[in-house]
């Protein structure tokens, strides 16, 4: 009979709680439909629940009728989307996580000071598109240590305006870096080290911009290594921080799977295993973890051990206009 070890902390972070509350309160206050640019958080269960209440998820602002209520997702948006929304007649709420907004402000500051900015992140992720869209002259993106060697200073980065780059090329070059908030802490450290080696004067945050929730959830999985022979992560495939949790265990040679919910558990995964670690990404609600525990117990698992972990007391306020309701 297997024991289930529940990681702590796991599941919802303060940014996700705030983003979901903004959509729910907007629905209560203004009624359906409420338009949300991109999945407000990367979780299928959460998004389906909000759709059922009247939220409409869109990628393109052209799909939002004039006068409608529009919410930006927790991942943030490029400046171009913000200005387009401001030009149109929307009632706008911003569910961008304040920790992502902090990185946006940093990019704007560095850009004004003439830095060439390197972003460490995953290509195509909406947070990366949003952060890279804060510098009108464009930024460079690196995903791996190998990408650092391929950087061409002075050449156009993603979204660069060639004229801006030409004028920059004649000036002494200053480099800075920022990171996606949901990276693997270990991978980011290696990439930062490679950047520092290649550009010794590069400036950046003390370590990285990885948020407290991502860091704490990865630490909680690391604390289970050596005590488990299987890890299940509750989270959607699109969730960056959930994928990184699975990788922490997989990189340590432990079988690890990402599941949206109990229905995706393959009983064959449990064969020969004695201690199952269970965690959840920052956008996965606890009800799904409960469902996974129940399913594991149906499949023969026994006791649940709740591990000790860092207490999180982070809270982000809602927009004032939604507080009064
Ligand atoms: S994972 Fe981190 S950055 Fe993303 S919403 Fe949560 S607290 Fe904010």
C-alpha cells in the first residue's frame, strides 16, 4: 500500500487568487459576458468554470465589442495591447500579477537608460511576450545556456526597430537581464552565470525575477526527493510553473507526471511504487488535489502525510472599483 506525501506549499499563489477574483467579481458586478484576453490563469478547470459563468476568452482585441468589459490575464500584456485597449471603448481591469508588473517596470526603466535587455524565458509564453513588449526598441530572448553564445549584441533582438538598433550600435553597449517569473530556479541560475561570463558588466536582479510561489513550490518538491518514488503534479500542460515542478523530480530520476485532474492518472504509474509525492502548480485549485488523493486511494494508496513547509502570507489587493461590490 502506497503512502501519499503532500507537498507544502502547493497550489494557488496570491497572483492567481487575485486574477480569478477579478474575473468573478467583474461577472457579479457587471454581468456576463466579460471578455478576458488569454486564459486568465493556465488551468483548464478554472477557465472552464469561468466560461460557464459567462467569461469569454479571446486572444485578439478585435473580438471584443465596443463598450464591453475586458480583463488582462495574470501573465500581463505588451504595451501595444495596452495602448490598443486604451484607444477602444472598453471597461478595463488588469489582472496582471503585481510580480509580473514589477518586471515590466524594470524593463521600462532599463530601456529608458539605454540598456540592451536580455530576457531569460520560454519563447511564445504570454508572460514573455508581455514583458518583451515593454521595450519599444526590442529585447533579446534566451531560453538556454547555448542561446547565450548566439546572442549578437547590437543586432536586432525580438521586435527591434532597426533604426533604434543602428543608433545604439555606435554607443558603448550596456547590458541588462530580466527573467520570466516561473522558470526553473536551477536552469535560470545557469543561464545567468553564462550571461555574466559573456557580459561581465551585465546588470540584473540579485538572482533572478522568479517569484516566491515558483521558488517555494520547487523547494517543496526538492525536499521530497529521496523520500518518494513517484511524483504527480496537478496542473495544466500550458502552465509553466507546473511543468517546472515535474522537471525537478524527473531531473532527479523520479518518475513524474503532470495531470489536469484525477481522470488522467494511469493506474500503471503506481505499479511497484511505495511513496507518491503530490503537488500542484500555482494555478491549480485544491479541489483537484483532493480528487487526486481520492483516486489514488481508490487505486490502493493509504495514508496521507502532509509535509511541513514555508508559510506564505502574500496577498495582492483587488482593483478599488471591484472591492466595493
Ligand atoms: S506564479 Fe508567481 S508571478 Fe505567476 S501569478 Fe503566481 S505569484 Fe504571480
